[in-house]
């Protein structure tokens, strides 16, 4: 039987050795992953072991892994535990290097610029601790940065006397220039680092990363980009953005394994970053960013499953994934803003937003709404109790359907009235 997109996806993700052949068959099959091709995305949804009664909108926290990732992880885990000999584990080095190359291709950079860590937090902290900074040097952040790219700098400031300055965050973002101006006004001759979030997990602000990086590089300022909410969600090209470092996790929008992360350091900047962990296997002779991933014994099967996650993204194509995600969130935002008593805190402009949607209800506290939406409608989301990011958070992904968007908004309309 000639393989088609339908029987390929219904059969599940094949073993790594058959990826090339099956990808070629999929690309030759009728139909396409266009944002509005609901039948295609329903087939994609079947590749995930999600409870059918659940509407899962929490990709900004953790995504379910596809069956292909789960199968690969479990296969390698069983193999590892049945034979943990050095001889059997020799296969992991070439797997890691192959995965490194695929990850680099996904992100538009060189394989030598990629290190595998345990999550975004670890990747960001490697940068926080690894840069040469002295008392009085300034680091610009925003209050909506994740703690790993916010509080970590403040701890370093307490230790070394550096100065951390927070740039105000408009909610929602009103324009890219406003976001750029906020940083430009805060820069001084002592500014050494700008650390910001590509898409915030708090309100969904999307920063103009390329433009902000260009502004900083003109002044010799290191740019660290937290990509937790863009890796696997947006079609990221790090060479085009031009940042000095970028951090991401496999367990969010990449739909990969837990406790697996990525650190990118631009090739010409690698010598400026000290390794924070040095143990057996570390050497000055390690090439490129590999010197930042020597932590001792690693969970090799987990690292191997990153490859399956990257393959799954490549199979569909990051431009298609971003287009579908933006179609989902645009539909949700347009409907939410029409509900009386709903305050949308995420911009409707795709240039100022990504896959994260934040909104508040006038009638109910975020926690009360969060509880009733789960208990009554099986809608799994996140909430923030107070502050300018107060509200409920939707973060759907490609395993969600337009029907789920409509049902979720209908549930919000019911409790908002």
C-alpha cells in the first residue's frame, strides 16, 4: 500500500531508522499542513496521548510529548537499563552529535554553538554565572522575565556588586518601538548585558528580538534571549536574530522530554563565557559550546529522545507550526475580546505576541475562574493571582483543534457573565 499522510500519522511516529523514508512519503502525500486544514491537524493531535476529555492549554508550562518521543525514550531507557555497559553506551555520542546538528538546523545556527542542558533555567544560569562582570556593571532585565532570567541576575548582583535595572513592561504591548525605546532609554555606558524574554510567559508580550539585539550589538552589549516560549512555537533563526546566547527547554513547545534543555552561544562569544560546572569529561579541547554541557553522568536515553522531538518538528515544518499556532491564538483572542467583563492583556498584533494569551475577568478572581474551568469544563490552563499580569493564561499548541478553542472560549463566556 502506498503511504499517505493519513495512514502515516495514524500509524504513529516510526523508529529513527525509518524517519527519512517516511518523511519523504509524507511530503509526497496529498493534502498539506495549512493552518486551516483541520483534518490534517486532527491527525497530528492523534500523535499525543492526551486524555480525550481534557482541553489542554498549558504549553507555556509543559507539553505532552508525542508518541514518537515517548516510544524512543522508553526504547532507549529499556536498552540502557538492560545493558549499562560502556560498550553499549558508546552509541550515545554519535546520537548526541546527530541531534546537535538537527537542533542547529532547526534554529539556523552551527552545531558547535549548541549545548544540551537540563532546561531553560539551567541554560540561563550558565550565562548569568559565566560572564565576566565586575561591580558597577549594569544588566538590563524586565519584571516579566522568568525568575531564571530575573532573580538569578539579582542574586549575582548581591554577590558581585553588579547593578540590575528593570525596564518597564507595557501591558499589553502597544508597539515594537515602545518596547525598543524602553531598553534604549535605560542603556548607559556601564550597560554590559541585556537579558530579555522572546515571548513572556506572563502576558504574552513578544519582543522584537532582532531589532533589540542590533541596538545592543552597536554598543558591544551582550544579549541573552530567553526562548522558553519561542523554541518549538516560532520559526526561530538565531543567526538572523544575532543574539549572543539563547536558552530553551524541550518539554514546552518542542513537545519533547522533561529535564532537557538547549543553550546556544554564538561562536565568537563562546570564549567569553566561563563554564559553571567542570567535572570528569571536561577539557579545554572541547569544541564550541560543548564545554557548557559536561555535568557528569547524563540521562542518555532522555538526550536521545530530543532527536525524536526535533524530527517531529521538522516533519511538520516550523513555518507550518508557527502559522497554525498563530491561527489558534488569533481565533481565541478575537473571541475573548468580545466577551463583556474580559480584559485581554495580550496584543492582537501577531508581531507583538506568540502562543501565550493572558486575560482577566472582572467578575471572578483568577483562582476561582481557574478552578471552575477545570472542574466544570476540564480546561487545563494557568493563572496569575495579582499584579499587572493578573489573570488566566491560555497557551494552546498544534495538538489542539479550532473546536477546542471555541469550547474553551464558550466556557469563559459562561463564567464571565
